[in-house]
């Protein structure tokens, strides 16, 4: 499955779990007001990892970048009723959200520095 290209506003988070080989890529497009307009994922891993990615993309759409940082892996795990042995899958989703938002914030910071120069 190929993730469609976003415009220049796309930001991504790429995380992995060395213990099991799961890899999750989360892409977001953020509006000028700081809300997430679009999110997509690509995950290599088990069904629990894919489901965690899917839930994460649905939950973050329409929320501000600060609001989505409140999403915890335990929320995703409870929603999906993941067994304890699969909690790392929901942790990947939380980490991917944080990485994508961090990537967006870094780009915003660089834009501000360029504008000030």
C-alpha cells in the first residue's frame, strides 16, 4: 500500500519496536490553525499494530496538535481490548503521534527562524 503524497505541509513520525519488528509510519497534514486536517499510516507488523495505527489516525483528525499529545497508549489499548502481550503495539501508535507532532513543531520553528532572519 502506497501512502498518497501530501503537500508541503505533511509531517511524519516513523517508529519501530525492535523486540518484534513492527514499524509504524504516521503522516499528518496540519492546517494553519494547528488542527490536524489529514492523517495516514503505513504499518508493518501484526494485526494489533495495524489496528492501533488505524485508531490513532481516526482519533487525531480534527484535533489540535496539542490535544493529540494527550492520547495515551493505554487509551488505544483499552479501546481495542489489547492483551498485555500486545501493549507495545499501542505504545508504537502513541510514539508515532508524538514523533509526527514533533516533526511538525520543528518545521514551524524553522519557518519562524527564517521569517525572523
